[in-house]
C-alpha cells in the first residue's frame, strides 16, 4: 500500500506509511506551533504531559504499564523545524503478529496515547503545579546550557544576526526569563488553545493493519476543534548583503559559523543536487572542507557543513584559533569557489554519493527518521521518500552539483573568540 492520507472529522490529518518489513508500529502526534513570543509556554507542554494522565498519574506508573505491553515505548518533546515548534508525542509498539500469546497491543496503546494527550493529570482544573515547576527548571537549564556549549552558542548567535526579524532565529525553549514567568494555569489555558486551533497531524509508520489503525485513530482522536487549521509551507530566507560579525567571550577555542542562503529548498526539484553539493563540500571526512582546512593546513580542530533544507540555508562550522580566522575564511571561500567552477574530482563525487546512500539506507531502518522526513516534507511543501531520493542521487551529474553550488550566497560570517567582549 502506498503513502496514505485522510482527514479526521475534526480536521486532524492522518498520514500512514506502511513498511511491512518492520516488526513494530510507530505512532506520532504532532501539534504545529510557531516560534513566536509564546514559545516558552508551548515548549513546556509535552514534557508536562508525559508526567502523568488521569489513568496513570505518575510517569513511573505510565512506564510500568508500557513495560507490561511488551516494552512499548513512549516519548514526548519539542522539535524545531524551520519556523515551526513541533509538540510531539510518540509511541512505538510491537506488531501483534510478533506477540507470543496472540495479545493485541494496538488498541490499548492508542488508549494510553489518547489518555496522555487528552486527559492529562490535573489538580484544581489545571496541570499539577509540581510537574510544571520541574519542567520549568529543566527547560531553563537547557537554555542556560547553551553557554556551556560554545559551538551551539555560536550557531545561535549567527542565527540572531542572520535573521533577527524572523522566528527562525528563536530558541525552541524561549529565554530563561520567559520560562520563569510561566505558571500552571497559564500553561493549561494555552494547551486548550493549541488543541482547538493549531494544525495537528498523526503519523503511523511501520507494520500495521490498515483498517484497525484507521478505526482506532478515528474513534480516539476526534477531539473538539474550533477550526481546521492549515499548515502553510515554510518561507525560505531571503538573501541580504554579506557581512562579518566578531564577538568575544571568555573562551580558548574560537568558533566560526558561516551562513549562506540558496533559492533551493526541499520543495524544489533540485533538492537532491543540493544535498550532494553539501556532502562534497563538508559532510564527510573526505569532503573538501575537512581535507583542505583541517588535514592539509591544520587550521581547524573540527569543520563541517550542514543544510537546513526547509529554510534554504547552509552553515559551515569550525573550531579554530583566533589568529587563523582570516586564513581559514579564505580557504573556505576558495573551496566554495572550486565547487562553482566544477573543480570536483570523480572520487569526491562518487564517495559522497556512496556516503549519502549509506545514510539514507540507515534512515530506512529507523521508523522515527522516516516520520521526521515526512514531517519535513509537510513543512516545506514537498515530501521526498527515501527510495525516490536514492534514485535521484544516482542520476545527478557534475553539472547538477555545480548549478546547486552557484545558487549559494554568503550572508553572515560569525566569529566568537576569546576576550572581554
């Protein structure tokens, strides 16, 4: 059966990806919230939900019951995809055909998922204040941890300079001050708004009985919604004038982040060529950046490139000494120039193609990764199946890579180095 979609009566979208070679079924619920001013409030919700439900009032009781169901796994969290803040609930269970006593797990696991989502544990009509306080501390600690991870901190500072007026630059947990201001009543009220109004989607992936899943989802997740919210495709970043930003703090290893934009994103037919281009430039040990900047010249402790294919942005990140800044930036620019000129060896092209193929096949063995790829397709406006990507990668030529390289426009060169600031 092919990829299947339908709308529930309340407007929630159901997506089903049958993969019969798996022994498990993955069910994921996604609520799409923006990364605006209330991100600190919404970011707490999944973590509070997993603390307990009306039936399983503590996380320990919930875990214990799932363990009895042949080790079914439940998780909740927040993911940033483009300018969307996704609130996620995930459940993975063994397919009935692999359960020794013939017991059926699907319906009972869906009951648990529904209970956590729609009947969370409450005190005095809202989330339990103790649970909220615990998750507020955890969220604030995650925000503060940025200062202890200088590469992540530099990346976020680069984003702040790249698009200060776009939600894309925001941390998915908000600021410490925003987190500290949240209370249980506010959190409960916001959750009711989210359930009623934001785009909601349910993904089912793996081995399952189609009719049982459709019936099970329809009968359990038609909660009341005020309107059918529409998930609008992401708007890629626009190019601006290139600029260099140098900031200082008390660190020993400098952190370089270079941001570039392209008119290619995941919705574009040239997307596979963009992926191959990024692989040749900096995604592997054989890539140009690693070989030229780190191995041959010894300018970087680490270096690589990565894509945000939803927003049409490429980042080059490196750990370097401050005195190496000018030379490192020049060598990186030289590699970008070589890509645009087609100075790519046959080995670089084929080794990268092989590396990407291996990575995609590994994704094919992970139900969560398959769903993540489908979610990216929903946000960008175009879904790429793994077999399709594998086919497209095989067809790509050197000219396709060169054309992708020529679309890249430097935007921000950000450098964080030691000093008083």
